[in-house]
C-alpha cells in the first residue's frame, strides 16, 4: 500500500514539475513574441513617418508642425528599437540637420532602405532590391482633388 502511495506521489510531483517548467517556457516564449511584435510595430511606424518626411523633401513642399513631431518620434523610435546601423544612420541625419540645417538625402534613403530590408526580413517577406519611390500628394485649399507635386525615385 505504501508503494502505491509513493507511485501516486511521484506521479503528482512529476506532473506539477512538468506544468511549472512548461509554464515558464511558455511565458518566456510569449514575452519574446510580444516584444518582437512591439518592436516591429514601432519600426513600421517610424518607417512610415520617415518615408512621409522623404516624400515632402522630394516634392519641395513645406513641412508642418505635425510632420516635425512625427520626425522627432521616428528618430526616437529608431534609436530605441533599431539596429546599430539604423541608429548610426539616424544619428548622422540628426547631426547633419543640426549642423548644416539641411537633410542629407543619401543617409535618409539609406536609413529607409535598411528599415525596409530589416522589417521585410522580420515579417518573412521577400527581399526587394528596388529603389524607394517618393510621392507627395499636396492639397490646396481651393482644390477638391489631390494634386501630385513630384515623384522621385531613390533619393530624398
């Protein structure tokens, strides 16, 4: 009889230990998946904001205060969640803008390409080697329909 109790006790201990270990591994996996989703979401948002900035630059249109806020947000997100190369590129862009009061199109394009490539890899999408096209649709207060200002390929 004592042997039967011992068998049941050992079975219960093994089951509980297995449940605890499984829970720990599942929690770690879930945290990693959530972290990956969050980083990807922030970098997609940063890409969109920086691409909008590049479109405005390519068109020669005037920026807006909300665009400036978006750029500041995108720069912060890239510095927080980006790869070392992306952080370096955003740092070069920021330093150039402060020192020379103009945006280095080459670095902005390189940053957009690097973000696009990293995000497509992360999302398991095919790699793309094509240049990034910039299109800025401007609205005049007197016009109902949008009017393309300029299309530029590959350069901000």
